[in-house]
């Protein structure tokens, strides 16, 4: 009986260890996906809140540094993943040329993230705005433009030029700006992936243009039906 009892204990202990390892792997994978937009080339500390109290403390924290911004970004993305921030969206079409979609993520009536997707004949633009206390603190732009790849030995091959920009904002000022550019080709076997392309520090400018875009999309936060041009 004692032999059987100890055998069961050893089996249960080993099973718990295996489950713990699998859970840790899943958590790291999710954390990696959430960190991608913020900055692939710079590591983010493993300090995502683990309970409601710590998340509340981070929400109340004033954002002063790039690290503060990264932490707040992680808080928002974690809540979206957990279904604690619910999105609402609508589509728009402008002059039968530009079509897009606006998605708003709100937490207790406060906007936390806005995503604007716009598509046209030869390209696409995605703009994401992250907010705290109704003020943008991080903005992400993903731009694609495509053309026929005349250098490819393949009919109808496409060349896609991709540009990504990241803007960090504190005290109504741009404190850090990053940019990366790369090309994808439909005829290529291996194309570069954004997560593997390092960001470059660039001179910060154009805050007024970013705020103009924010004020434009803010006007339609209660829109639910498809509409025409954003004005």
C-alpha cells in the first residue's frame, strides 16, 4: 500500500510540472504577439499585470518615459485579448475609391484604442492610436503600396513596399520616433517579416498632423452604420 501511495504522489507531481511548463509557453507566445506592434527590435520587460489591482495602478500611472508607454500598451493589449475591452466598428466608402473601417476599443466609457484601416487601388494604410485619459500616447502606422514586379521571371508578380512608423508621445510631445522599411515580392520564396526588421530612430516631427488625424476619427466614435467620406 505504501509503495502504491508514493507512486501516485510521484505521478501527480510530474503531471503538475508538465502542465506548468505548457502554460508558461502559451503565455510567452501571447506576450510576444502583443509586443510586435510596439517595437519588435527592442525587448519589453515581463511585467504585464497579473491581477486587477496592479492593472489599476498602471492605468493611474502618469506616462513620462518610453518604458511607461510600453507598459501601458501592454495593459491595453492584454485587456483586449482577455475580452475586457469591447470593440465597436463601422465601414466607410469615399467616392467609390477609398474604402475603410474604423474600430474603437473602450473601457468603462473611455477610449483606449482606435484602429483605422484604409484601402485603395494599389495600397493599404493602417493607423492605430492608443490612449490614456483621452490623450494619445502611442501611434502606429503601417503602409503598403504595390506594383507589378518587372524584375521577376513570373507573370503578374507583385512587389509590395512596406513602411511602418511608431510614435511615442508624453506631455503632448513626441519623445521617440521609429521607422522601418522593407519589400515583399510574390515571386520570392522567402520574404522579410516585420518582426525581424530592426527599427531605426528618426527625427520626430508632424505631431500636429497626428493630432488632426486623431480629432477626425474621434468625431465618429458613436457611429455604427456604414457611411461615406470622413470629413
